[in-house]
C-alpha cells in the first residue's frame, strides 16, 4: 500500500469510552483525521467492565472497533490482522501491555510503534521496576516511540533504552469540537481533570486557596475520583464527570481555565496537557503551573499565564481587564490552530511512518 491508504491497527486503552481517561478523545481525533486522509484504521480495545458500563462512543464511525477479552483471543483471532498491517501502534496503559507489545513486535511485518500518552509516568514506573504496560527491553523492539513528551526525554529514550526513533507526538484537539462560541460566563476559574495524588497539592495551592481569598468569585472543579474528605469552598462547584460533549461549553463559560500538571510531567518538561489545547481552542485564557518547555508551546504573558502561588492567581483574576483577557485567549487560540490540531498529528504520523520505513529498508 502507498502512504495515501495505509492499513493501520491501533491497540489502545480505549476509543469507546472517555470515562476517567484522556486517551479516548486523543485516539478519536487522530483516527478521524487518518480516516479523512484515506487510511484504514482498526482499533483493538480490551473489553473491561469500567469502560463497558460507560461507553459514550461504542462504535466510532471513522474506524473499525474490535473488543477482545484476553491475550489468547487477541493472538488467535487477530494475529493475521496485526501481521498484515502497514503500521501497528500499541498505546500506553493497555492492559497486559507488555504481553501485547511482545505479540505485536513478533507478529507485525510492517512498522510498529509504541504510542506513549503518559511518557513521564511510563519512564518513572520503569525506573521503579514497575513494568505494568511497557518493559525496558521492549522499547528497542518497536520501530517508533511516539511520545507525548518532547525535549531531552526523547534522547534518553533512544540512548538509554535503545529506541531506534523516539519522536515528539504531542496531544492535540479537534477544532470541530473545540472552538469559541458566545456563552454566558458563569465561572471565573475552572479546572477539568481526574483526581491524582500529585496534582491535588498544586490544585489546592493555586486554585482552591485562591477561591478562599475571593469569596465573591466563582470556581469549578470537574472530574471523577476525588476523595470525599476534600473540603470544597462554598464558591467552588463540583462536577463529578463531564463527558467530552460538554467540554466546549465548560471552557466557553469561564473567564479563565486552570491547568495543573502531574509531578512526573513537570520533572520531564515538554509535556503539554490536552486540556491546554482544548481550552485555548475555545479562546479561554489559561493559568498554569510552570514546567520546562511550556514557553515552546505558548508565549508566557501574552498567550498563557504562569501561577506559582494563590496570590498570583488572585492577582490575575482581579487585575486583568476583560479586553486583555480576550486578547490573550485569542492569541492562544490562533497558536493551537496553527500547530496542535488532530490533523497536524495525522500528518506527523505519516511522516514518522515514512521515516521508519526508510530506516527499516536501510535507505
């Protein structure tokens, strides 16, 4: 097959359910654009109960979706599918990912890639001897390592772990789903994210403590799995689960969006969250914690605000004029439209595939 119509197989965490994970929306956007570009995509997803009961897109129209129950079924029923594909991609956090990876790299005759949507977390787990979904010996067996993290981490994956080609493959957004639209502002600062132990302290410091200092302003935290013992202020609204279909309205209804980064991702740097791109696409200006490389994504001060303390957050919320706020959101919106749509990632994947093919045949 030519590059214009590749046969692509993806084994990912989920494409059918966005419940408690950011993988599904990422896969959906990428696959939709690959489909638009003429490629045929099959998505193999492990059938697990927590997604089975929360499938918001059980049959994506842009790919063939196959649910499998275990490794044996995967290898016995779909071995020929994997063997015959031009490109086979295994995502991070796939159940029994090491076994899946061994199966793919020993079966596939085309290009194989590990798609790490959680690179800093993955590498930290490996360093601890936790090989939940990727073993260090497996990294060199994949032709490509597609990483949500750029910068120095890529060299480390190549030099320390032996990847033939580690490439930046940042998250992205779908401009048909995320865009600015007129809406009543009912929140001054909003945050969207699943609970995690390492994100809660900065969320408390940068947002919840600021909410205490601004009792007349309105805040909202959306996302599942937060412990019941968290004390939310009277001016902090809690939303347990916000499906992707409501994300655009969520961002468009707030004056500012808060971004909080996982500790491993701060340590690695160059790890933009998909929430950054989605909020920016809606023209909502962002306050974020700082990490190395954030200035390579957005220009600090004119396209994004960096908050180090609750006082910083309070200062932004009380001193930035509405005109300045809108101008900042518009600059960020233009930036992500120019560099970070799902269509950009599909084109990047095509180029990485061609590069890997050239390496494989020794061109």
